[in-house]
């Protein structure tokens, strides 16, 4: 079974920087048609370039994806450009600190909207489009061999670890993992697979910025990771490609951990006597 995504059409959100940008660029390198989508249209153009708007395998879409109409417009733009959608990568994400003891803190609403509801709405709309395309192609979108489509969500090991200062983000990630499993079961009869990648410390744009102000933290993060380093965004991109490809054709509802073993380690080391 091939792990190739050549010729497939993918939507990648959060594609203006960091991990989302790495995934989108990797998909292009692998021969896929890619719609780079992000809320920051100016940064998207700066990173990808105006040339992407011409003929070829790359298109750009900027807009507030938390809005239902914008999500619908993203799907329409992708169909206009490439005629179909085979893969959705929900890489748009945001991490912000929250205060578990402050009822007025609106971080929970923000994190749920950005990291959960945006992904849910886009997944639902993309799945309906995948099913419709399969029906027009005579595949029916029903039971049988071969996939109709694949959805990959970007999550975090924060969803299974307790970090009070990131409570809202952690709750949103845990909810995203459960959404992944629920959609996987719901869409399995239509041959659409839904999986997620839960990553640990990856050299994203936000982490790079934070380490500039806290350079001493780099060694601490590496020390907490059994593989002894921070991952490159491209390492997440390879994991996403695997889950999106037909080589993972019998995998659905899985949250693949890409964290260098960090979630395996107890933060409190207890000496053995």
C-alpha cells in the first residue's frame, strides 16, 4: 500500500506559519494540490508568495474560519480551483494561558472556538463534500474498499496531561481527541477516515518566539523528552501524510502521539529503593 498523496487535493488550515505551513509545503512537495488556508491573509501571502495564486497546485485562502460563511467559502474556493477535496488537515490552532480560578476568564470560549468548533464545522462540511463527490463518481460513498477521504486533526499531548496554567487549551485538546474518535465512527461507513496527531514540543513559530525570551527553557524541554530534543515541524508533517494516505487505510479514530516519548515520563521522578 502506498503512502503517496500525489494528485490528491488537500485543505490545510493554519497554513501561514509553523506546523501548518510545514504540512502544507510538504504536501505540495509530495505532489498534492493544496489550499493553504489561514486567518492571517497578509502573513499567508508573505510566506507562500503571490505566485501561488496563479496556475499550479497551490492556492491561498484567507479569512476568519471561526465564521460559518467563511468555512463554506473555503470549501467553494477549493472546489473551484481543484474540482474536489480528498484530504482535510485541521492545523489551525491556538494556545493561550488560562486561570482555572477566574470565572471571568474568557480563555475557555476562545480555546474551544479556535481548537474545537472551527475543526468540527470544517470537518462536517468537508465530509459532506467528499461523500457527494464519491456519489457522482459512482463510488456511492458507502461501504467497500478504498477511502473516499481522510481528515487529520492536530492535537496536543496537553489533552492527556494536567497543566493548570493551560487548562482551557488542555480541555480543548481533550475534546478534539474525542471529536476525532466520534467522527471516525460516524464516517467509517462512508469510507472517510478521521485521525489526529497529538504532538509534544515542536519548534513552531510560537515556541520559537517564547524561547527567544526564555532561552534557558530549551534545555529543560529537551531534558523532559526521552529523545532529548525538540521536534522540527516537518516531523509532524510526515506523520500527517501517513495518516492521510491510503497506506493508513485501516486506521481510523487513532490519536498518533509524536512527542519523542515525553508523555511516557512521569514529571515527578520517584527514586526506587
